[in-house]
């Protein structure tokens, strides 16, 4: 799934803008809105030894900077036939010069693309629905996790803590369990995990409320824009109450 997301990020950053300029911010520079045409793909999977396939749709919208690099956006993945949700994804990226030749040069559907600037993940929320697990679109992480009334199984808040490191906060919906995982990767696109370290379940109600608050405002990212960023106060609270929560060198609201 992570590799699929990176391809979408890179592919969607090479677009002709359909929207108008939104506003100018000292932090983000000139931003342009674009609502992309829905893309239909086929996902193949196996259940009880039988091959199955599902047509799914990826629909998204994003803001781009003057380098045609997507700064922030929102995407929804759902099955074409049943309209059942698969994944909701909301993200903020840091657009910087691509760090490797492999990241700058990408082949998509047989066509080669070259990018000067790459959208490296900085803050994102991923909501994983039951249909993603049934169709093996997404790997099942928690064996006993059950969906809530909306079909949502778990949500992930990813906070970049370095070019190759991310702190993930999980919320398991049916049990209302929260936990954190510090992951180290081989590449800045957060691929090829090298190691990870998990916390004990997070029982602190103040932290649980904060995680819910960040996830909720990320769901309104297209309206909130830079207001979804963490504040210094929020980062300090996370750091003070979650074991091995890392130092963060990311953009903040304040």
C-alpha cells in the first residue's frame, strides 16, 4: 500500500492545474487547487485458493506549490461496483529536492517521469475499512480488530520524525485501543523498514483525546489547510506522555 501511495503522489504531481490560485502563505508559497479525475484500477487477490478481482476507484484533490509538487491533499479509495469504502487518506508533504535518482525517476504504466522535487510525507492520517482487509487491499495488522458501525477497522496517524523515520499512532476502533510504533526505513519515502519499536497501549485520556482531535482535523484538510499542522504545545504533550516519542523537526502551526 505504501508503494502504491508513493506512485500516486508522484504521478498526481505531474498535472495541468484545473483550479485557480487559492492563497499565498509565507510557509507554503503559492498554492494551486486541483481536483483530479477519478482513476479506475483492478486489484487481484485470492480467497480460499480462488482468484478474485475487484475494480476500485481512487478519487482525490490536492493543493500544489509552484513546483507542481503536492503539498497537501485528500484521497478516497472505494470499490467501483458496491461503492464500499476501502481507504481514506489525508496528508501533508514536505516538498524538497528528490534525494535519490530512483525517487526522481519513476515509471508509471510504461511511461517514464522525472521529478526535480519530491513530496516526502510529513503528516498523514489513513483510515482502513473492513473492505480493505476482506479484499486483501491492505494487510491485516490486528487479528481481532472488528469494524465499527461505519465499517472502519483502524486509523493511523503518521508523524514524520526524520528523513527515514516515522512515529505511527494507531487507533483500533472496536476496542478503542491506542498504541504507538516508531519505525525506521531505508528510504525517505518510508519504504523498506529496517527496524521498529512499539509502545504499550496508550491509556492516557488526554493523549487519546489529542490523537482523535488531530485525526479529525486532518479529515478536513482541504478546508483547514496549514491549520492541520501540529502545534508546539501538542508536540510537547505527545513527547512528555508517550514513551520514546522522538524529537520532531517538522513545520508547525505556531
